[in-house]
C-alpha cells in the first residue's frame, strides 16, 4: 500500500517532511496548512514539524506554532513541578518528558498531557489513596476497561475543551501503572518485563530528578507501548516518530545494543522488532545491526503484512480499516487466540469511555449540561459504530489479501 493517495496530500506532506533520511520540503496552500495543522495537533506532531521544517512554513504558521511552543514550555514547568511533588512516591516515570533522554530532543518540544508512573502492584493502591486525599478523582467510567493502569486520576477544575491543543489550562491526569504489558488481553507474552523495575535508575531531566527505566528497558517499553496501541487500532503518529528518533540516535552505540540484547528475552525482542520495523517504514530511521537482525527474524507472515499494509494505521482516521488485526494474527500461534482477537476487535463488546464534561464537578452539571453531555456521547457513539461498520468489508478483503500473500 502506497501512502500517496491513501491519505489527504497535506497529511502525506507532513509525514514526508519528517522523514529522517530523505525529508521533503512542504509546499502547501494556506487552506492546506489549516488542515495540516489540525492533523499535526491531533497526531502530536506540531512542535516536531516546527523544529524540523521551519523554513517551509509561511509567516502565519510560524507565528502560530511559536505560540504553541511558548505555551508548551510553560506547561512543562508545571509538569516538572508536579513530578517533583510526586517524587516521594518512589514510582518510575514512564513516557512523557523522560523519553527525551533517548531521543535527544529538547524537553520543551515534547507535548505531554498526563503523567504515567509505574510501581509494584502493592504500592499502587496506596499511591492512589494519597492522590485522592490531594483532591484527585478517578475516571470511574473506565474502571472496567482492560488496561495496565488504574483509572486515570484527575482534578475536576471545570475546564472544558475549547479547540486548543496547547491550552495552558488543560488539567494533567495521573496514571498509576501496575504492569508494563497485558499479556492476557494481547494474547502475546513479553517475558522479562517484570525485571524492568529492579533495573530502574535516577536521571536529571530538565532540572528534575526522576526515577526512570534503564535505557534499554525504556526503549523496550516505548516499543511495547507503541505495539499495544498499534494492535488496538489507536496509534498516535508521534509515538512512531519518537521511537524512530530513539533508534536513529542509538544505532551506532554497540554498548547500548549489547545491553539491550543481554537483558531481553527472544520473545520480548521480537515484539519490539515489530515496532522497530514500523518506525523504519514510516520515518526512515537507522536501526543498527542488532535491531535489524531482530527485524529480519520476524515471521514471514509479519513481514508480508508490512509489505502491504504498513501505512494502514496512518490511513485509518481518513478511511476506516482494522488491518492491524492481521498483523496481530501473524504474531499468534494459537487458532483460538486468533479468533478471540478478531472477535473482540471486529465486534467490540464495551462502550467507549466518557467524551465530554470530564473535568466538570458534579455541582456544575445541571440538567441542560447533562442533556448536552448525553447528546454529544450519542453522537460519538454513532460515529464509532459507523467506523466499525465501514471497516468490516475493508478488513475482510485485507485479510484475504494478506493470507494469500503470506502463504509459502
């Protein structure tokens, strides 16, 4: 599948401009720039594009993204203060600004909306109780969702969405993780992830001391996190770009890859290699010999999926598909596991989580606001139902094509 023609030209131009080996200059009309910026905001690529292709931007786009960058820098200060206030919890900080250690990107250039902390299961509930005492509240509606963390904890400040992804008043959620990989939900084992906790290290990031994962484990978690969202059909393009930066920066570091190979089991390395390959396909990063060896060992059916459907996760918001199901199938050995994955992905049994008035306290939700909340939720529910229905025939056709091409 070619990217050209699969998504709008302004989205394709953004991805091409971020290619690490062969970046293409952006040539967009003002109308296309409005669409491209909306795409970048949703994909979390706005500040990345600003840093990579400033000369391709007209003056008004430079001004707009400069304001975004300034707001994000201010937001980072608040995030770092929050990290410092949570330091006594002795949790490992995941994702977010900690990723810049491996990407080499300036911390203020990374957009972050929540804080993810990981610790042993026995400490998670105690930490939650302390945060509840600070005025945080759980998104109770998400308590039944299969995930690796407790329901996100938020402060109901009364903030409502106003169309600005860089709004300084967007509240920061806190997610307390009690595991790094959900083998039961994904039907894929990642042996060795429990050992990440014992190798944690302390780092200074943007002037704040944080407990983080060992560098090799941080790369592994980034790849696993990407893979989980890839297989669930809700991948964020920035996460692929971020992994590409990590791989590119570490490509020639033999000591890093020696430790990575020594610390991780073969099944764990294989799962990471799937994400490595996606990062290479989309953004042309170097991977280094050790990582490339793991990519080359991927099952033939997995490599066949990449040959045909590597752009499908990027095209899904524009043209509904669930082609990632067949990637998931290529990694599974059990027929029962495959059909379970297909059933849950094609016919979801759970309703979506809340989409409106999440940060409004109950005292501010009168009957009119409650009615508007229900209307908006019903509208979102209908849009998701249409997405699933539209994806069915395309996914079935893609499955037949993948099966035929992956046969010996």
